C-alpha cells in the first residue's frame, strides 16, 4: 500500500477525474463501464503478479459446474503480503473517492471481507458463464453497485480466449469484449441488466492460467429504477436463468476457521482424534 501512496503521479491521477472520463464511463454501452490500460504503477502490479499463488499454493475454492469452472479465494489474511496490501488499498479512501467521481455513485462502501471477490484463477478449459451478480451483501444489508477487476496475465495471447464479455440488456449477445491482458483494469456498474462473463472455455496452454484481482463495492440503497428482489448470482443458461446453488455460495463464503472448527467438531462427535 505504501508504494501506491508514495507514488505522486498515481495519487494525483486518483485525485483528478476529468469530467469527460466520468461522462464516458456513465454513458458507455451496453452498461456503464470503462477499461484502463496500465492503470496501476508497473512496480506494484509486477510485485502482485510475482506473488500470485498458483493453483497448488493456496486453499482455493473450486467452482466446477455447468456455469463456471474456476478457482477463487477471498481470504486476504492467507495471501502474500503484497497482494493483501494491494487489496486493502483498493478498499481505501483515495480509491473510493476516485470511483465515486468516475461513476457518479455516491457513498460507496467497501467490503473488507472481499465476499465473492479477492483472487480469481481459471485454468485451461475453465470458464465463467454470462450472468448478473448477486445484488445484496446480506450480512450488512447493502446494495452491490460496482465491480473492479485487474488482470494479471503477462504475455496473454488472443488465441487463449478468456475475453471479458459485456452483453446487451435483452441477453441476445455480446456487445463488447475485453482481452484480459496484464495490468488492464475494468470497472463497471452492476444491476439487473449488467450481463457479463467469459463463457467460452479457455484454450491457453496447460499450466497457464487466467488470473485476476476482483473488488466489489456497495451502497446503502440504490436508485428506485434499479431496485429488485435480492438474489445470488444468476446465470444465463440458454433462455433460462439458473442461480448458483446455495450450498456453493455458503461453502465459498464461510471463513476457513469456521470450516476447520466444523471439521474438528465432526471428528470429535465421531470419536476420532484430531489429525
């Protein structure tokens, strides 16, 4: 975090959002978004990339179903220090102020537990179906308003696939796609029509992965025309909508300490010694 705070050029950039940039973001189609290249200082993202855990170096949660095949981790306390500090900065006041000016969304609130966010990693053959995101942070009764994704893929080639797709509100098809190259940052507003994903299985070489850092931001309430019933992630499955299973959601969001305690209790009740 210190490296970012001490970078005067970067901090000046955060403090000054040109009205033209805010207008471009808020009027973008198919929904409000922008794509930045080389948004963060090179030394910072290089350090995050170097420390990014491979699929065997962290206790990843594995999604493996018809809608998504990926690895994810929201447990910042278990991540390398440089990544943890990067995540904390993305939740800091300077970053929140910048995002508020860019998006026009006032009163953005970070999620220190990185629910559903943190680190994402997709291996060969993996995908993330087109979807709209869960719209409530139930633990705090907050409305999800904004996503920020930073890609950590050096030398990523077009033929590897994995493009981030933004779909139209009618769910007819992709309007814009973004190649997930290194230090490319995508910011977009989330609501009931912000369909997005990368539905085509990755064709990258074995051992190569599509890496990203994801942050989600909230507000206490939202515009009347964006309000809807609370729901989890909703995927498009042909013409139908298939929500992510409650079991998967609970498993992913449960802190490891709770999982470990549960396992210990089950072993104790079964009369088995702790391993």
